[in-house]
C-alpha cells in the first residue's frame, strides 16, 4: 500500500499532488497520516506544496508545512520556491502562511527574481504588502538588474508603485538603474504606462528621477526622461514644466511678485547624468545614482568651470535639445509654456540678439558691396561673341580687354570709385564667412550638409573669384574675365537668396518665407507632371511652328512654351504675322494648350497654393515658436564651449510686475513695448496680439488669393469665347481647303 500511496502518473504527480491541487483537505490529511511523501516531485520538479500554493489553498498549505516545514525551501525546475508560486498568483494569504513557516524571502529563481519581484509583476497590493512587512528586500535585482520598483513600473502596477514610494528608505532605491541604464521612470515611459509615470512625477523625488540619461539606437545619445515625455507623453511633460516654475506672490498684482524658472532639465547640454556605473551591488546604496545637479552648477546656478558638454558634436546638441524636439514633434502646447518661452528669452537676451544682428549687419554690408560692385563694373565681352563688332568694343591701351557697349577713352576709370573700394570689403567679408563655415563644419560634422550651407559656400567662393584680379586688364580697369562675370551672376543671385534665408529666422517675417517654401515644396512634387505637359506641347509646337525663330529647336520650344503658360501668348505673331504650314493642326493644338495649361493647370497651381497657405495659417503659432527655437539654437552652435558655460544657468528669477524705466519711457513716448515676452505673465497678452495680427494678415492674403481665383475664372470664360472663335476659324479654313481641292475636278 505504501507503494501505491506514492505512485506517480504520467506527469509525475502523486495522489497527494492531486489532493493538494484540488483543495481536498481531508484527503491530504489522510494521505499524510498513512505515509504519503509531501516532498515527492513531478516532472516539473514541483512538490505538493508548490501545487497547493499555485492554486491558492492556504488551509492545505498550512497542513503540509505543519507536517514538514523544510518544503518551503524546495525549488522546481525553474528554481521557483512555493513562495514564488504564491506571489505569481497574487495570493496574499497563502504567502503569509509561507512567511510564517520560514520561507526564504530572498530566494531567487532561474531569472534571479525574488518573490517580491514576482509579486510586483503580478501587481497584487496585499501580497506585496505582506512580503514587505515580512522584511523582503527592495534592493534585490534580477538578471537585467531590475529592482522590484522597475518591475512594478514595467507592468503598470500603479498601486504597488505608490506603496514602494511611501517607504522610508525610498531614497535608497528610487533612482537605481537596470542593465540598460534606465530608472523606473524611463521604464514606465517606455512601456507607455501613463498612470505610473504620473505617480512618479507627482512624488517628491521627481527631480531625482529626471536626472538620468541613456543612449538610444532610435533617438541617439543622451536621451533623458524629459525627452521621452516630449515625444510620447507631452501632457505629462507639461507637469514637469509646471514643477519647474515657482511663483512667490501674495496675488497676481503684487509688485514684489517673483517667478523662478528652473532650466536644469530643459537646458542640459552640460549635464552628465548616468555617468556612474550601476553594478547592481546591494551593498552600495549610491550605485547607479545620477550625478547631483549641485555638482554641475555653483551656488549662483552657473555652470562650473571645466564642465564638458555631453557631446562634442554641436549638431547633436542642437537637434537633441528638448526645445528642438518640441519643434520637430510639433508640440505647440509645450513650446507655448512659459518655461520654454522664458528660456528662449534668456538665450536671446544673453547672446542670441548680439550674434544674430551682428552677423546680419556684416552680411548686409557684404550684400551692399557685392551689389554695388556688380552694378558699377562694366560687363566683359567674350572675344568669340558672334556680334562682337556691333555690340562690344576694346578698352584703349588693352587690345585684349573688351566690354559690352562703348569703352571709355580713359581705360583706367572704367569701374566706379565705390565699386573699386567695395572689392576689398567683399574679399575680407567672404574670407570671414568662409572661416565661420569651417568652424561650423568642425562643430556639427555631418549635420552640416544641407542646402543652405552649400548655398553659402557657393556664394562666398564665387564672390572671391568674382572680385579677384587675374589679368592686367582686370587689375587696371576692374573689368573681370567673362568666366568671372558669370560667377558674379551666381554670387549676386545667391547673396539675395541668402538674405531671404536670414530673414526667415525672424518670427515676424519668417512666416511669409515659410509660406513661400511650403508652396515651392508642393510645386516641386507636382513639377514632374507639369513638366511632362510642357514637353508634350513644346515638341508639338516645334513640329507645326518650325518656320518661326522661337520654335526652331527643342530647347527654345520648351522655353517658349513655358513662357506662354504664364500669359505671353503672342497670338498675332504666331498666327497672323507668319505663314502657317499646318493651319488646322496649329489651331487645334493652341486650343488644347489654352484649356489644359492656361486654365486647368494654372487654377490647379493656385488651388494648391491656397491649401498650403491655409495649413501654414492653422499652424502659425507653432511655426513662429519653431522658428524662434531654431534661430536661438543655431546661434548657440556658433558659440565655443567656454562661452556656452557663461550663458547656461540652472535657474532664473524675474519680477514681471516691475517695469524698467526704459520700457516705461518707450511706451509713453512711442507706444512701443520693448519686451517680446514677459516671463511670469500667464495671460501673455502681447504674444496673443501678435498671433492675431499674423492671422489677420493671413486672412487678407487668402482673400486676395480668392479674388485672384475669381479673376482667373473670368479669364477662363474669355478664353472659352476665344476658343470658340478659333474653332469657327479652323472650320472655315478647312472648308476653304476642301473647296480649293475640288475645283480642278469640276473643271
């Protein structure tokens, strides 16, 4: 009978396993009295105590541990103890029985998880409380160095997280990092558990939790919790911003009202969070903690001398800045928060306006000199020009120096005095700007390569070649070589385009440049279809109008067709002043051109432009804030590291209800408010008024475009009438042709 009482089935379960897993307490007692072995294991290496714990039968558990307490330390195939099994199921009463029986609270399974870690994964509040009350360690780590708080955050167990946060020793483990160098806040954000993230940010340790940084394959180096919040949980990022603004005032009208803005998380280029190595050693309470903010700043909140940037790549520092991430992710509410606006004001007032307007002034000087040089210098004439004798002439004393038009007898004074003096300024400024571009290449590395920077290089290099004297003629008269003149054309054009790019960075003008670039982008997408129509009509016109100079080769035909589309038809010169070899085909082709290109395509382009402008209108505030961010951060990339340390601050205090004498004087004399933004003013009246002004301007522009569309519609009606007339004339011509062909037969 003893062999039968411990007999096993195909799964290795004994009768006692079955009785324990089905809560048959009487049978369990009976089997134990008759010699059943409670330590017998099935194929999963589970004892009868494992079975009773897995199905939450506390009375059966009591009976088994009363018979043999040593079973509480037995492990299964995955090294789980009975306490692990109870914790997996969230069975608090069963766990309490095991704890009373002396179960090992720090036993680890195959994944190095303790029962507390398993209970945090399950999320049962009572089970976790039971284990914590029994003395389970909150510092235990699994294979990935995750602590119980990491696991609770990973699985979104809000009540368990709050329970752990209320412990007295929470400071010892709340900022610990796992093997991926992530703390509990990073893990909760990554798993998208908003309730847990909110609970952590509302705790008294929110600052410590934000002081962490990891490297991400997707987003690059120095990814902090705040950056992750901006990307995935912008509403909770607002909670951080609110915590970073401290207002001290009896009322909003209090003249002594002060607002302190804390920037250490928003402007963290010098922060080296997570530099310490987290080995997971429980004995070292500081292991894995972030570097305290006080080690980055002195008592006045300034960056300590010698503190390095977290990256040597200035392009990375710019594009990874929280403000730039907000602009790229279109986080309008975050960019409009007073913390972000005050930081922008601080950066602009500290260095932005000086660098930007200084650079702008030098560039305007360069542009004025380059334009004056091009206007005040006679154009050279190529010696192989076919019409040389009729349109060009040699400068006296220089038989190889020819200009377009009549040359002066005084060959030394062909160039204006101002143009000669401007040459030196152009040369010096071009060299300075090229050195600036080289400095930017050194700072931004591969991020430097974009269309704007390539345009600047082309402009400055062409300008240098344009003003440099390569021949005796150029040295004596100022007249450049023909190839130099062509480079000068490129440099003058690019210099004015670059001025538009400079203006684009100013919020109050840049919105219109954004509108233009938006329409240009849409047109570039439509251009391929548009160009195919141009080529189709150009080749057709080439076939029927080959006797006319404007269509005597394919390239001229394409150019002439493009010009015709914008309104320069020259109908009389095409149809009335010249002989038409193929009259009927010419009229039909012109009619198709008027319908497809002049009416349909033109209206389509206008409609696309209206839609693009409407989108810009709807995002006017976001675009304005985004341009402010890009302007300030672009200027910041030009600063060397030592200069950055002087302007980056931990916090800034303003008194919004105190007006400076200069501001009061300007307002009374001229009605001018010299403050672009008043930090601490929740209403931000000035900003709202400017937005309304921009919106009104956009609405006026839309009305103008609607009027333009009405005019085009009227032109369409007139063109329809013209088409009818063309059709009638074409039919009349065909009738005359048929009459002429039949007359010989009649004769």
